[in-house]
């Protein structure tokens, strides 16, 4: 049985030096010549299992999945329950195989396909199981089915944070009852999940194996036993470090919701020691940054702000731009979604609707030739650009409008 040849770090080896783009990350706590801690050995063992049976898109993704699986064994002490979004552009990219490995290694797994919210409510308690949902695109794949399963989206959003129960009327007398929602969850499917779930997820973007990328076959009678042995050891180790994990506040290399989502993984790495603290933070910084780039390029969210920032920059950052000039540039971009926004492309009315949530509106502006038209001013966009797409042509120093 041959293992897969990969270009990433071999389990237990020191990872490549972190580049400047990852910020100041802590160095490894491993001492040359000294044996690794039990936690580091266990993470390396789990890392080797995952690497043997599945091809992950990067070294960082492999480390992240390893840490996420280990973190499920300490769910009782975490304040946030990160989702693991295993997404791919097409079939046969290894999503289900990765779930198969996770089923045998995570804490108290509950695997399901196309389940109901009510069924999930009744399986989550004060001692949460680990939810593993395959073919999640059958739930969120199109607007009609997504609306039907809105309760599941709400459950997955609420369950990211502890003490966010849902209340439902149950029984013949319709008594109100609270149901726990807190539980770590891995969700595998084709295409991205709803934005609110992706924002609470460690995102693993799987891809089809190339020639030369080989995985070992996974057979339950042979391999399942080894995986479950690793799970038992992880459970035992988690019990030994639970009190320490309860009070641990790891230094985080990211902020806000990304920090909430990644904190359990960073904490597990710090508890294990060895090379894992550095590797965990490297994975965190690089994967969060990659998702930020994808978010900026997506049709939703702040894409409209990012594209308008590019248009202002291309025009030399003038004080004003006419609505007609903005629409012409937006609709003429062959790689942007705006030309397909409606029958005739993005309209002035539709543009106004997209910018309404950012409290940006058009006004009568005076153009350099002295004429007046409807348009937008640079300063009305400036605050939103700084908040939602700060890396798209950072704003130059600019005097406030008179």
C-alpha cells in the first residue's frame, strides 16, 4: 500500500519558514533533540492519517483539518464552535473521503445527509456531538431549497457560539422548549455555502487529484480500527488538558469573527506544543487572507464597493464620477457579474439599491466641464472602502470635502 506523494511538510518535520506576509508568528516551542509532547505526537499521528487518505489543497489546509478534528474533543470548554466548510467546484474532489476520515476521528460523530433541523435539535445537548453533513449542496444549492431549509441555516449560525438556544413549541400542548444549538460541524458540498455560514467556517477548498497524487484506499475493517484508536487517544488527551484549555487565551493573529472561529484550533496547537503553535498561526493567517480575497471577488458582499474603488482609481481618484460613467465601467467588465445583473445590465436604480446598505447615495454633481448630472462623490465611498475593502487600492491622503 503506497502513501500519497505530496510536496507539503511531512508529518513531524519543521514547516517552511513563514514569510513576511504572515506577520510576526511565534516560533516553535520544540527543543532540538527533546521528545515531542504527547499532544504534539497525537496531532502528528492524526495529520499522517488524514494525509494518507485524502489530498488536501495545501499544507495549511491539512494542518487546519488536523487541528479542527482534535478540537472537537474539547467542545465542552470552547466558547465558539467553528464550522469546517469542505467545498469543491465539482464532483470527485475528495469531499466525502475526507468526511469518512473525520467520522472515525472526531468526537462523538453524527453523520447525515439532507436531514431536518428538528432532528438536529434533538441530538444536541449539553455534551454536544460533532455534526458531519455530506451533500450539503442539496440543502443550500439553490434559492428554492435554501428557503425550505432556512431553519438549518439558522441552527448552524446560532450554534457557532455557546448559549444561543432556539425555542420551539413542542408536544400536543405546544409548550415552549429551548433546544441547544452549540456543536462543531463539518459541512461538505459542491459550491460555497451561504455567506453567513462561510463567515463562521474554516474553509477547505478541495480540488480533484492530479496525476501522481495518490491516496490509500480506506477500508473499515483494517483502517477504521487504526483511526478509532487515534480518536480514543485524542479523547484521553483532551480530558487531561481540559482544565488548562478552559482558561487558555491564545494570542491570535487575526481579529473579530475570524479570531472566534480559529481560536479553538490555535488553542489546541498551543496545548500540544512542538511545531504546532507556529503552523497553526501560519495556517490561520494564510487561509483567512485567501478567503478575504475570494470574498472581495465574489458577487455578493462588498464586491460592488471593491469594483467601484477600482473604477475611481482608474480615473485618477476624482472628487466625483457620473452615474453613467460608473455603470459603463461596471457593465463593460467581462469578468464582473454586473452585465448579467438584469436584462440590460446593472441600472442606476439597481446600483442605488446595492449601495443603500452602505448608506451611500447619488446626488447632483458638477462635472469638470461645468455640467450637472447625477453621480457619486469620492468622499461618500471613502469610509466604506476603508472598512470593507481596504486592500483594494488603499486610499491616498485626501483633504476633507469643503
